[in-house]
C-alpha cells in the first residue's frame, strides 16, 4: 500500500511513462499533484490535457467535468450516455453491447440490456390492488361473496344480464389478504422486469388483454354458475410474456435464457397443481392469461435493429414497437370480443333452458331447518331441487354426502341467482356450504347435481346458525 502523496505521484508518473495514453492514470496523477500544490503535468513535463481543465475526448473544444465511469475518459453531456451505474462514453457502450450475452448478429441487438423505460404501471397496479382490497375490507370483507359481487367480481348471472364490465373490474379484486399477497409477489417478480424490457405501453396493453382473455376463458368454460376475482390471469399473462421473450431470444441468451424458460414452465405447472389441490384457484383463467401473454408477448417483443453504424455511434430502431405493430392489440381485441359473444350466446340459451327446468321442478322437494333428506340421481348431469324458506340475515349450512355420490351442491335465490356452491370430489366425502348469509327473505333453492355416470344416492342436511 502507498501511504504518502509523494509516493503515489512517483508510482503514477512511472505508470504514465509506460503508457502515456491512459486517461484514468492522467486523472489520478492530476488529483495527487493538485493535493500537493503542484502544477499537474504528464510524465514528459507537458501540461496534462485532462487535469485542471479537462476536455471531452471526442470534442476537444468542450470543457467538461464528466468522466466515463468505466474507462475514466472525460466526456461532454452530448457524448455521455446514462447507464444504471452512471455515465459512460460511446466507446464503452458499444463494447458492452457487443459483449453482453452475444455479439451483434445480422444487425440485431439483444434488448435485455437496453431497457425501454423505468417501471410505472407496475407501481400503479400494486397500489390500485391494495386500495381496492382495503375498500372491500371496510365494506364488509374481501371474502364476503356479496361484497365481491358488489365491487365487480366475474359473476356469470350478472354478466349474462349485460354487465360485461365485470370481466375488467374483477382483475383488481382479491379474495382475502393471502390472495392479494400472492398476486403482489407475482406482480413484483415479473412486472418490473417485463415493463423495463417491453416498455410501458406494450406492458400495460398485454397485461390488460391477458387478464381479459383469462376472465373470458373462465366464463366460457366454467359457465355462469361461477364467480371469480383476482389479477391472477393478468399476472400469468406476464409470465407468458417472460417465456415469449426468452423463447424469441433463445439463441442469444444462452444458458441463462434456457434456465429462465425452464423456471417459468415449472412455475406454471406447480401453480396449476396447487390450484387443483392445496389452494383451489381459477386455473382456466390462469391458463387463458398465460397463453394470451405468450402469444401477445411473442408478437410484440422488442426487435432492435441497427440501421446505421459508425465506429462510435449506432442508429437503432425497434421493429416490434406498438407504432409498427398496431394491428396486434387490435386483432386481439377483436378475437376477445368474438370469443365472448360466442360464449354469451351459448350460456344465454343454456341459462334459459336451466331456468325453465328449475321452475318446472320447484315442487320436487321441500326441506326445513334441522332436516335431513335422501335422494338418488340416476346418472351424470341429473339434478334434484330442494326448496326452503329463509329470512334475511340467517346463516345457513348445507351438507351433502353419500357412499356413491360424486357431484356438487348449489344455493340459489328465488330469482335464480347463484349464491354459493361446493363439490364432492370423491365418493364418501362431504360437500359443505358453510354459514351462507341469506340476503333477503323468501324461497331459496338447493341444487344437487351428479357428476357420475352411474346412479348415486345422497343425504342432504340443512341447518341454521342460532
């Protein structure tokens, strides 16, 4: 270690005599000589060009106090290029571009080290989700079905009545704090990176379109007797974007890209398994969002191309920008609308038929609080209807079980609006609608539906919390 300034000056002078062109050594020597009160000089005694009054190495007539944080050369504001760790000169920027992951090939650049924008919409989405969740908690609880429907959950019966906006609003609702926490982690893990790479406009366009595709898929495949909420479909869209990026640049991102692709695929598989078992979730919306994000992300991935180049400068254009690929979100919106129209027409017809069947069979059975009734369903998709009279504010519990029963139960009000439901996933299990609070006084319906091809017997119990 060199302790005194004189020794530092001696060592720096020797180094500069061996390589007079080293700008960083010149700068260090100038600083030492200034501290010693000497006139800064080079090893041969000539005045130092970059010491007391440094000039830009590309524009000698311009004085500057900026230096490249990598090589130390003085640069003027016109030459300085901002990086995450400070300003760099054009030479270092070009060198690092060529070394990052792969060389420039066929005039194309890998955009992974060329972020388009700082995150903005990711922060907005995180804040919006939190504010809506807090509002739901204050309004009666984010796990309360009535509150969820009132705030705009993806609720089939109301969508069939024309409230299509629920496909959008449900993306900002979450059922409980755990649901919000999981989705926030996913948004942080993938949102910041994707917004930096794709840019703000492409990012938010893909996020919203993926969420809408996920909700439409859920409505189309699961039917109107179902409600859901959450940003999971849109977040799976971000996961699909991530996979699309590393697929498109698979020949340039090397081993790192292969590991990222494998990680995303494993994450999707694990999420689907958990969604079917440990933490029941709307896997249809997840898959719909992921597929939409993959396709849209691949079509809109940044495609940087060098159109002109000199020894020190490049002109770069993005051939995947929204300005050039405006037809992608337009086509996606048209496909989204067409898919919803087909699903809506199908379920409108099925809903009308179901309502007629329900009305024709209201006299099939009556059940009272504290009573257990038995029934038998001959085959798959056969339904038994049980009616009871309830009062507004009562909390009811409905249980169905049977040695051979495999199906589900549903609770509906007299206007044929779905309130709650539960499934028997295997024989000898129970399905329980637990302490559902009745919104109004009047007649309610319990539907018991078989999902087994063979005849199935069951026992149904209705109780009320005192």
